[in-house]
C-alpha cells in the first residue's frame, strides 16, 4: 500500500492542487483550507450554493497564492499565502449554523475580484494560527485519542483519505466514470486489500506520520458537480446510494486526524501506508 497522490485546497471549495509532498499540521496539511469565501454577513460559501466556484483554479507561487477563472486565465488575483493577521481586521465567520470561527479579512481587492467573478457579494477571509477551531467531540469515535484536535475551514475534519480501489468500484457501477476530484480528498492511497477498506482503519501510518480514522465521510450534493465544467448532475450520489448508505447518509472515503506527534512531518507521494489497528466498519 502506498500514497498515490496528495492534494491541497488552499481556498475552501475552489480548485485543488496536486503536490508531491505535504507538511502535516493539526488543522490539516499546511496551506490546506486556510482561506474561505464568506457572504457580507460572514456565512461560508461553497459550490453547493455557487457551482461556478468549481471553475476557479488556484496555484501556490512562492509566498503567494494565485487565483483565476479557468475561462479567463489572464484575469488573475494574487494574495499573500500567509497574510499578516496583525494588520487585518478580525471578523467572525460561520461554517454551518453554529460554528463561529475567528478569521481575518484579506483585502478589499480580493473581495472585489471574487464578488465580480462569482457574481455575488463575498469576502475572502484567512484563518490565522491563533484561531483554534475545535472538532465537535460527539462526531469522534470513542477510541480516538482524548485530546480532540483542531481543524481548518474544512467541513468537519482535518484530512480526507480515499483509495483508488474505492473509486474503481464506484466507476464499475456508474454509467460513465468520474474522477477522484469529485470527492476532494487530501490523500489518495492505492494497493489496499479491497474497496472501502480505508473505512476500517482506526490507526495507521502514512510515511512517517500517524493518523486516526474517526468516521467515514458523509457525502453531499457537491460531489454531483463536475469539477471540469461546473455542471450539476445526479451522479455519483444516485449510484452510491444503492450500496454506500448508512442511516440515510451516503458515505465515501474516510475522515482522518493526525496524531499530535506527527505535526511537522512531511508525507510524500510513494510513501508506504501501514495499518496499525482496525475497527468495525460502518457497513
């Protein structure tokens, strides 16, 4: 078993970046989902509400983040990869209904660019290191370490792990195959014993880092948006519902938490994957 690919999503719900290596942090990989778009009232915006976000690509260039619409690459925005929070105005933002998070506004220029490109008023915000957004403990299995970790602007957990074998099984059932990009994983592994075996990994290693598997990932309508076109359809949820449904939730891939001792470790494409401890699967 090995790591097949690694992915960062610097701005929540925008394009992802495939990388050869990534630095492990409590909140998720370094530079993963540290930025987010919000409404003027501070509520988070994702492709669920604005599918056009699927067409905005992102690249890391040195100490900056470059953003552009796929069909207008010359009209690009550049912002610091790590804005200076002391010079910015702190604002409260929300992810879901009751999750209030401390963030900082990046710039008026960024707000104007995104508002124009997405055709809706919005602001670009950044999560500084001082912000500690805790994972809700009721969603963590009892055999996960007691010190519940923190998370970035991701929906619920710092990491998402998917296997090529799971996607292959899904594509075998679909009328037309889809790409792994639909599921926005951070880590894609291959060579596992069978489809969805990642659901059963309670504790495992990815290269030098140790991770825990609290629960499978519940999937939403975002997976039905084609990242290449921004168009919405019925798949893959329609097919997944026939064999990956648990208590009216559709699951695919596994949420993950890094052990505190692994902070700062570098994981790389090609690193070995080793299962230390297994758990009962959800299906």
